[in-house]
């Protein structure tokens, strides 16, 4: 199994794809190399790609006042930036290589081309996107509720 295909198989939004569908998607990715401290994308920039980490390490950071706060440290097998493919919105955080890294990138325009040619495949991917967004939204709701209870113990 080639590396992009193996990585895609573990991305939640592609989890329900058949071997043939994964192979088709893996042909769309391009390889990128980044050295330590390279900025992959900046918070506020338009998003047009998602990334899969093949080798190395990537930090996801968010501006918090005048400082930057670490949100995640991602290693081989991790995916990031996938939701920018669907909303075309600005990146919500920075992604910076913290070690020499090899990434595979999937452009939104390539993904939409697949949707146009294969609507059933597009439907499978979009259903998984909805499920993943719902999972993340529920987690965020719980995190906010936990924070409110922690910050205001007299109200619990």
C-alpha cells in the first residue's frame, strides 16, 4: 500500500471509502517538504488544502492576545486543515513544522472535481464531514460546560 493511501485511510472523513475510492483520492495528493520552523499556513489566510503528516512534526497554534498558544502537536498519520476544503474560510490557526517534515496535501479544487465526477463518493465524504463536525461540536460543548463549571464552582 502506498503511503498517501495508507494515510488517507486513517483520516475520519475518508474512513468509509472503498480501496478503489481511496486509491483514486491518493492520486490527487501532492508531496510537500518543510524544514523545522517553516510556516505551512498562517491564521487568517484562506484555506485551500488539507494536509497529512507522513514524517516529522507539526504544531498547530492560535493567537491569544499577544501570545500564541499551542493547540496540538501532530506527528505521522495525523491530518489537519481538512475543514478549509469545505467552507473556503480563513485558517483558524497557524501550522508550523517543528521538525523536518514530509506532508501530503490535497487541494479543495481536486476534491470538488471528484465530487462532480462521482457524486456517490462525494456524498460518502460529506456525510463523514457532517459526522466529524458533529463530534467536534459536541466535544466543544462539553469543554465549554466543563470550563464554566470549573470557573464558577458555586453555580454547580
